[in-house]
């Protein structure tokens, strides 16, 4: 009995320490970005304002598009959103702390209206940029079983298509709707046709957490429907860490996208496969390869039907090999097939991006680093955009203008 008591006391102390550590970290994150975005123009230094203004030079404001912006929610405000119930319990400390960080990054203060607060924060940031930042708002379908039934236990995040439609309709100058439809659903084609008829042109998948194998023959009718309606498939590639992916990281292997390309689908490989390793499907039994190298192999293959684009969100994060960013910058032959994304709200987690590290690696000058840090203090979404417009390779290479514009 005494042993049990000691274990329980130990667990209680550990939970308290985790809670205190999380609160300290959250306080630090909040202090890092607490100035109002609308104060950027009147209060920012000349250097910060000049760097931001320079970032928009040469771009058509009407075509600027961030392809990777998440909405999420707790189910308040009639959103229909949902999250894994374990994030509310300290019995699951990792999920609990991660959840608190995400709420802070998204600007949520009142959980009773969390879903609307996330939207208000995003609107505030996008509108109070020197040039408004247009964003593709991503829905997020539930995980599904092999039989096509919703798998609630494995669905850590759910954002219905109706919610992104509603918010995009409220702010049409800022937002473009993207839907998410699991291809194993019994009504998948019906749902895809319904939204195609309403003009939606982007479909979001995260195979690792949704239980989708992009190479599965069951996806072929879905791919044909996408191609027929000229809808782009924005699909996560590489390892997934922000949402629970259990043991299904191999589903993020970039080579699994070949089937979609063969059916004439325009595929956007989110993150360019920049994290983790995948099986070399061309050489079964060989050692695993970096997913980024598998992505590059796919990019270098001739494509007679579909088109492949790489989306550069997370390429600046601390947990990425600097080789990824350097390659994407310096291989200017790839730029015609790259698009920009922020993976909002992750850029608001200041710990994920180190401008000091990017300076040390030669991607930024010291003056650029200081100006970017100041921009972050006002507007993390603007900061992510200006950062990527400012980065330079060893010989001065920068991402081409077209990377930051909406494609046909």
C-alpha cells in the first residue's frame, strides 16, 4: 500500500511540474508576440517597415496566397469542429501541453468561444499586413477505417468543410476555401462533386493521421474526379509531428503520390517531404531514404499528365535539416513548381523558428534578423511571409516571386 501511495504522489508531483513548466513556456511564448498587428505601421522601426514593404515588391496583391492555413476548434460557435478529448486531461501530459501551446499560438483567451477567437485572430493578422495576406483555409476530415467508416478514436482533429466555407464567405477578400474529403468514405465522390460545383479547387489530406494511402487503387476514382474538376490535392508529405500519426508515418512517403499524378491530378506536396525517412519504393529492401530526397526524385521525374508542386511551409523550422532550405533556395529550376504556405498557427510558436540560427547558417544578415524579430512581435503571419521573401542562398538566390502567388 505504501508503494502505491508513493507512486501516486510521484505522479502527482510530476503532473504539477509539467503544468508549471507548460505555464512558464506559454508565458514566454505570449510575451514574444504581444503587440497589436494594427500598430505595425505607426510603431515599427523604419528598418522593419522597409523590409516588410520590400517583401511585397513585384507581387500582384490579388494573387498572393498562403496555401496552408489551418482552422481548428473545440466545437464552440456552431462550428462543428472537434478535437481529441485527451487534450483536456493532464493524464496525457504531452497532448495536454501541445494543446495549450496551440491555443496560445492561435490567440485563444476564452475557450467558450475558441473557434471564433481563432478566426478573429487570423483576420486581424491577415488584414493588418502592409498588403492583405490571402489564405487558403483548410478543412480537416476525420480518420476513416479501411471499411470507410469514421474512426473517432484516431481522429485527433476535425474541421468540417462547412466551417471553412462559412468563414471564407464572411471574408472573401482574405480567404479561399479548401475542403477535406477522405477517399475511403462511402460518400467521397458525392461530397467531392458537391464542393466542386460550388467552385472549391483545393482538397487537403494528411495521410499519416487520416489513414489514407495515396498509392491505394481505391483512390483512383477519387483522383479521376479531382482531375475532371481541375481540383488540386494538397497532401502532407514526410513525417508528421503536430498531429498524432501513430504508426503510419510511411503514408507520408512522397513516392506514394505517383498514382495521383498518373491520373492527371495537380498535387501539392506540403512541406516538400522535409522531415523523416521513407521506404525507397523503387528499390525494395534497401535502406530508407530521407523523405526530402524522395520528394526531389519525384520532382525530377517527367510528368505527362499531372503536375507536382512542392509547398515550402516548415522549411524554416528548427527541426528541419538546413540542407532542405538551402536546396529549395538554390535549385532555382524548382521554383516554377513551388508554392508558399505558412502552416498557421505554427509560425506563432516562436520556439519553432530561430532567426539567430538562420543567420548563423547564412540565410539572413544580422540586420535582416533584427528586423524580422521585430515584425514577429507585431504579426507572426506577416513575419512568416517576410522571412521567406528575405531568405537567400549562398550565391544570393531567393525564392522567385511566383512561389508566393496563386497558381491557375
